[in-house]
């Protein structure tokens, strides 16, 4: 009797698990897991400016299991991102969910008007992770996400892989919902984000987007991305090409360093009370090391004295280029390096709260850069010692 009862209970449990599993499977099949979302302003179609300012164009990219690397792309115009999701859900047979969101793209026109209200919506959604990439598109974000690239997998996966590779090479700083929100609320530093652009057949990283608060105000070109990274944070690996002045009348020399690592230290000297940029002096010290991958100059890097000459040339290059880069950024009234935090730590909160940091102080601060550049290795090729012939 006991055996029959146990078998009956076991059968009920197995049946319940089977039914539950089937039900979960049916629910998953009916869901559309958004991988990438794009936000931009509506196209110019003759509507009044006031009407267009209230609208948002949203594109969702939803991967499909079959066929492989296929996807559903849905675009609509709405007053908010959440309304857009509701509208899109009505147009297809899947329930749109955001739990698998990887990247949020924003068109440059929209970014210039301010992004926080769109970032805030994503941050508030408990189903969306804090590591979702924040990306600015040089051009129209909707058009980029709607496009397919034949030689690559789905566009969403292509974007994620491109960002991961660029971040690994330190070409772009880390930029996600968490870092953007953190820097937005900290008035002593401004957010940054990677820039993407469309080419004829591919996508490419178009540099780094600079912000003042939540407004996109300028860009760092890809050729200066690693110099920016030296100033923005400590880096563990990267590659950089430097053009060094040749001898008098000679062509410039080129050197490429790989496995570049750097550390930075920023200090501020503040003269109280702070009334203008003249009362603030920023000092930046950089320690940089790397391996020589390519060199077109005339120095013999086998010799220690020539290595020291090369290190001195690279030091001068880094100091000059980073100083110029900082001056260009300060003209935009953007503070991606956190100079404001260093100043805030030396004055009272009341004094800081009264400062018009971005408008009155930041553009006029004095900045000095001191670099220490070391060559760790010159490569495998070594000059052979002469062999005496008998």
C-alpha cells in the first residue's frame, strides 16, 4: 500500500515538473529579448519643431533562434522609450522584454540635446543591467541599427564585439549605464562614451564622445584615443604610434609601442577663495612603459644611450600632445578627467556649491603634464657579436 502511494506521489511530481517545463518553454518562445536599442530624433518630415521635440524615434533589434544570426528589427516613433516598447509589442507576436539588453545607441543630434532622461529610464528599469553599453552614433542611430552587414553576424552582436575589442585595446574608456549615471551626478567630472560611425561595408570606432553634464559637446579622434586614456585612467595594455621629430631637415621618425601600460596621478593646488581659473593649478604625472614594435628612426636601440635619447623624445611628445589635448577639451567646458573633484576636495561644500565650475573656472585653469616614458623591450632582434675567424 505504501509503495503504491509513493509511486502515485512521484508520478504527480513528475507530471507537475513536465507541465511546468512546457509552460516555461512556451512563454520564452513568445518573448522578444531586445539585444540592442537605438534612440534618435525623428527625421525632418515637415512637422513643426515643437511637435518633433516631443517625439522620439526608437529602434529595437531582437535576435531570432532560427535561422542562425537572424533578427527582428522594429522601429516606431513615440513620446518615450516605454511607450515605444508598448507600440512595438502591438505590432508583433512577441512580448518585448529588456532583460538581455547589451547596448543602447544614441544619435549625435539627440545626444547634443541631452541624454539623461533616456538614460534615467533605462537605469530605473530593474530588468536592465547596469553594464549596458552607452554608445553615441556619428549620424543616425536608427539607420545604423536597421542596417545589416553581410560579412558579420547580426548587427547587435557586431556592435558588442567591436566595443569589446576596442575597450580591450584601450581605444575607448569603459562607458555603461553605471559609469554614465555616476559621472552625471558627480558634478566634479563629466561622462564619456564611445563613438561609432557607418562606413560603406562596416562599422568603425570614431573616437570618444565628450560631454558637459549629459550633453554631447565634442569628440576625441581615434588617433588621440590612447593619449586621452593616459589622462583618463590607469591602463594595463594598449598600442600607440608616435611621430617624433627627425634630425634637422630630415623626415619625422615613427615609433610604435605595444603592451603599453600607464599610471596617472592628478593633484590640484587651490588658492582660496577661488574666483577664477587663475586660482587653480592642475598637475598631472604620467608613468608610461611599453615595448618597441616598430621604429623608423636612425637611433641604434641596442645601445643604452640611444634608448635614453628615444625615451626623452617620447617624453617630450607625450607632454606636448596631452597638453594640447587638454587645452582643446577645456575650451569645450568639459571635465572628463575629474579636475573638479580634486578642487572640491580642498574647499568646503558651500564654496564648491557656489562655484560656476564649468563656466567660470574650468576653461581658465592652469594644467601641467609631466611624463616618464620607459622602453621595456626593443624586440627579439639582437645584434650578433662578431665571431673571430681562425
